[in-house]
C-alpha cells in the first residue's frame, strides 16, 4: 500500500514522522527556512510501507522476546544463584555471597544474574592493578566513606556523601572493611585511554578461574583504623587531574582507535549549524528508530554528537584523570571508568524528583499530550555555543510559533542523507502550508518549555523573564516551573539529559505516564530495563521525536496508538515497582561492595564462597 499523503496520515504513519525537523535548530544565521524546505522536497522519494505494520510495532515485539529471555534466567535458590554466577563470571562468588542472597530474598528481590552486569563491567579492569595501589588511591581521595568493624562513617558533610552514607549504613552490618572514594561532581572523573583498558582487561582475564574449593579463602581481612595504615612498598604513580573544558578531547580517548570519535576531525567552532548524521544510517537504528538502546548511548560511533551535547562542548566543571582510580559515582558516559552507585536523589526520593503526589493518575484521566519542563542546562551555554546544547535543540523542535512562520530566523542542520516529506498530491503545495500543519500539530500534541534560560550571564530589565538571557531570550520564552506531580497529568514524558543524567527518570518510570528517554549516560539499573518494553528510547539527535509522538499521540485527525502507550507505561511502572525499589538499591550496593572488597584484598584470586560445593 502506498504511503498516505494527507497531512494527518503523515503524522500518523511517519518513519519517523516529519523528518522536516530531524535536527531542527533555532539559529540566527545561514539560509532561511523556505529554501531549506524546498531543498528537502526536491530530493529523493519518500519511502513507502508494504504493510500496515509500523517499525515501532516490530521493535515492541522484539522487546517482548528480549524481556522474556531475561526473566527466564531468574533463580530461586542459593545453589542456583551461585551456579549462574560461576557460569557468567568465570569465578566463584565473593565471600559473603550467602549472606547477600539471604538479604536479597528477605527484600523480595528478583535475582537474575544479568541484573548485576554493570558491577563487573566497572570492576573488571581493577583486577589488573595491585590491591595495595587501589587501597591507597581510595584512602587518599578527597571525599570518601570508611567502613571498619561493620560501621560506615565519613568526615565529609557534602550532601551527596551524607545520602550515600545513609544508604550504606543500612547494609553496614554485612560489609567488610574498606574505603570508598566518592565523586562529588555532576560530571564523571575518569577516562582511561582505550588502549590501556584493553591491556587491563587482558590481564584481568588471566585471573578469571574457578579455584579448587579446598583452596578457597572465604573470609575478608580486617584493615587498620583510618590514618594508621602502614606505608605502601614501592613507588606509587602521581595522580594528575585535567581541567580542559573541551571535554570531547578527554572523552574520546576512551573510544577505540578505529572509532569515528577518534578518527573524525575535532570541532572547535560551535557558533554555526553543526553537522548531524542521518538517523537512518546509524548502526543502533532500525527504520529511523532506536533498535539498540545500549549502543545508542555510546558516542564512539557518533562523532557528530561532539557538537550536539553540552558535556562535550563546555561542561560546568571538569576534573578528569587518565589513571584508573576506584572512584564511585552516580552516572557516567560509556567511556568513563567510574564505579556506579545508585544516584543520591534516587535513594533520597525527594518529591521534586518523584512527583509522588501524581504518580498514580489513571491513564484515561491524563491529557493525550507530551510535556517537558526544565532548565537550560547541559553545561555552560554561551552566545557562541548554545546552539550545540541538547535541551535547546529539543525545545526548539517543539516551538510551534517558530515552526508556523518560515520567515522567522530558523534553520536546519541537514542530515547527510535526506529523507524529505512525502510529495503532496498537488504540486502547488506551499512550504507555508506544510510548516503550518506541523506547527498546529505540535501546538496541540506537546507542551515543551524552559523554566530558566540559565546562560553564562543573566540579564534583566523590560521584556526579560527573571533569569533571562540576552542571547537566547529572543528565541525561548520560559514558562513557570511545573511540579512533577502536575506533569504526570500528561501521557508522554520526554526525558532529556542535563549536566549529566536526569534525576527525574526513576520518577517517570514509577509513574503511570510513558517515559521517552534520550541519553548518553549509564546508570546502575540499565541492565534491568528493556527499551520498548518499559520505556520508549529516543535517538540523541531527536530526529525520531515526531515519529514517536505521532505513533503514541496521533496527529491531525488523531489515530495514535494510545493503547500501546498505556501498556508500556503500565508495564514500566509495574516493573519499576519490582526491581527499582530502595530495597533493590540496597541489594545492588551490597553485591557491589562485596566484590570491591575482594578486588582490594591481596588474596583475591583464591577468595570466594563455595558453600554449595563442600
């Protein structure tokens, strides 16, 4: 069947809908909107559907199968859990594994070995370092938690440290002695060169073996009280911190030498329309939508993101090291070597992040629209770089007044491969009619706005919102903040990265609304969630946003797959209530710290739990 040509059908069945604004920008320079649209309309034919099945339908079916396979691996008994551990990790479980399993069962945790993959991704390189070096780096770090004799304490009054301490104190009675270095910044700290990590992983692989049960040591050693440790033998390498605000230069060294990130030219001019790759050509996409969520959050094959994400352009702060240090933090990019803990705001469960008052609003009572409110964060946006910030791009794409008038100073960043609007049945269709249709639809389908322009220097005076910005106030009109409980009155909740990960994501998952997630940040819980089953993934260029919105909300005359959106929202809420609870954070952290304690013990290669083998 031919692809429908009516405007409402375009919005309903797009792949993705209206790529007219694949990478839409509000810019003050370059060519005007009309000429850009004309160029799109003159290019290659619009692809057609051979059946009524939408690409998202196929992705949802695949997600159902992936989730079924994952959950089928769950174990109920200690011997089964230990066997699954040995099969997946190639080592015996750590000492205390039986106590961990008892704790997990007491907390009604679902035990699937895959759920803890992030722990082993984070800790495996440390098996290549000497335990004494790791311990020294931890106890000399500026912010840390110390555990001795089953008691956790800290000398830091930083609020994140205090929240992490509170979390760890709930499991301290099960923990051996250790020192935990903590990252107090939004931004991650470590990017060890890819070549070095490869060397560490090869060395670590040699330690992966199942030691004869009779030789296994099942007790941790005690550590001296803080400040009374004997000096380490041998020379210790000096640790230096980098503060280059152009973080892309630091981050890309964590990618393989053959990767696009390492091979592509470095962009230094952010005061122009950046190049954006076609989402149809990206390996993590399928028919214009995200098919591999994990890969979509890795930038190594996406060199154009260096000019599309604030973290790469100019973060608020940078203090990075190329050395492998045992630093724990709440989130990181795919290349960072920090060790993940549940973020403090997740444990603290503040209402501004959870929206608890509105999390259970029935789907039928919600407005069939998308909503987003947020601050113009992502880094330090300036007059010379704000066009490269992800939140500015997203708000611009949803600005109906700008979309409605092709004479306004708007611009596209054209993809390398163009997928234009389908041709109209009448060759006389004007660009104004096309953009008006898009603008009318966006104005009814989405309510997207900044609450603060948050620029490098705020301005005031007539015509400026408090917290205004002289270089972006002409393009963005901030709206008053909207509590999350009120946002839950809408069915679709896009989630866009800020300075780092979005602290509202867990609240979105626990709600009865549909989360749409675009991110480059990794978190402790990623292995527990399945994209298109528990949430909707979105490419970090947002070229699929209109298609996602049209699929779930509809357009023109309606027609969105409302029931599908409700099902994903409800299944995501139910699953989050089973595997993303505070109890699940406790179970995760206990497992993580038992593994870490083994890594920093001199006898680690013969340490383990083999109670099921005796």
